């Protein structure tokens, strides 16, 4: 399996689904805490925007959380499908 690639080193191709590591701040029990998500997504448009699944919005505990391109720290190509 591939290694995680830093977004500082290289970005995935536009409109190609990859695994994303997103590190962001969320409000939890009165405090901002750092949280991580691993999901399938990629870059869209001119490459400055990211998508998760078929949307640019993440859901967590029923609240709509948006992230910035700076929150996507690493990515990895998707594995091959089973044969």
C-alpha cells in the first residue's frame, strides 16, 4: 500500500478520488479541540477546493463543519479494487 503524501510536497490530480487526512478544529463540550478525519475525497475546480464524497461539507454529530484547504494535510491514492 502507498505511503501518505504531504500536501506540502505534492497534490493529487484534480477530480481524482483519493484518501484524505483532514486535521481541523471542532467545538466539543465548550472547547475547541483538534480532530482528524480520514475520508475519500479530492480536489475540484481550479484545484483550490476539495470535496468529500460528493460534497464539500463534512458532518460530525449532526453539525455542519466546513474545512479549508489548509486542513487537508496528507493524501494517499486509493487501493486497487479486489479481483
